[in-house]
C-alpha cells in the first residue's frame, strides 16, 4: 500500500502565541503541545501531520492550495481570519479533501463579531470550545474519514 499523504494542520494569526496569549481564554498549552497532540492522534491511525502557522493571509491561502494535491485532509484554525476572510473561504472551497474548522475557545460565548465564520460553510465539520483537545478530535475525525 502506498504511504498516505499527511494531514495539513493550519493555524492562523496569533496562534504562534498559544500558551502565552490570553491563557484564561486559550489555556496554557503551546503550539508545540498541539503539534505533539495531533502527531500522536494521527499516528494511531497510521497517518502523519504537517503542522504550520502563519500570521499572513496570503501565506495561509498558498498552503491551502498545496492541500489540493499534497494532503489527505485539512484541519484549520483560521484565528481571526475566520470572521473576516472571504479569500480563505474561497481557497478552502477549491480543496476536495475533508476539512475541519477548529476553534479552541467557544466563539459563540464571546463577542458578537466572533459568531460568524466565513469558513464554516465550506468545512465538513466544525469543533468549537473544546480547548486544544479540539485538535485531537478533529484529527481523529479526519483520520476516520480518510481511512473509510
Ligand atoms: C480562535 C477564535 C478567534 O475568534 C480568535 O480570533 C483566535 C482564536 C480560537 O481558536 O478560539 O485567534 O480561532
């Protein structure tokens, strides 16, 4: 059997500061912890993850385009771009592999401007408010979809 393509785990702006920034909202685990969590869960299904973070919209879009041929699924936490970026939404709409949108915090319990995400309509599943465990849940779901 050929080696499966990796899962792309994309993190948007400010998520490089995970663990340091607003720990009362996002917790104390870092992006490295998230990477370890995602790697471990993917490995349980014989998959690998490609974890990336950028503060730049265009960079995220270029990486989403790579997933058209280079990845078997996409987990994306678009950060604040969820609420503003039609361009990221359109890039995801051009990808045929399964997509899960993750938010660490429960955005629906927060400010009104966080209640709408442009990404949700093009995601196959959305996980909100489960903390960084949401990444493990999303990898689990993607792995099952990919393996099915
Ligand atoms: C976030 C929620 C967004 O509203 C916020 O801008 C973020 C993080 C989350 O993971 O809870 O940067 O996507």
